[in-house]
C-alpha cells in the first residue's frame, strides 16, 4: 500500500502543470480587472508552488512538444498582461502614496 500513496503524490505531468497555472493566471487577471486588489497577494501566493514546478520542469527541459511550447508562450503573454495591469495600478496609486508619505513625515519646523 505505501507504493500507491507515493504514486498519488507524484508531480503532475507538464501538461497538467501548465493547465493549472494557466487557470490560476486567468483567475488572477479576472480579479485584477475587477479591481479586487485585496485578493492579489492571496492569489499570487497560491500560484507560487505551481510557478516553481513549471520553472523546474522548464529547467529539466520537460516542455519538449510544440503544444507545450505554445502553452508556455501563452502563459508568458498572460504574465505580461498581469505585469501591465499591476504597473498601471502602481501608476494610479503612486500619487496617493506620495501624498500620504508627505503627511506622515511633516517637514522639520524650527
């Protein structure tokens, strides 16, 4: 019986890893576009293990089919979208953060 437990804990095949990560990215992007920034950290943290598994698989050259390479390219496009959305949000809130910083640290008065 211990052998069956070990088999159940195997790392998913590369296609499953790519599909799970793609699904998670779509959820993250939907949350971002809906303005649900409070969910960002939770979602990003939940994606970290999948991202690590994909990186390991890529390092081991497990993504060798044209279909898998296409999925990886699609993931890269989704990541670029997420970066763009996050950068736009940063640009939106940067003036607010600067204003709060000026309020929080008043100039030295004589």
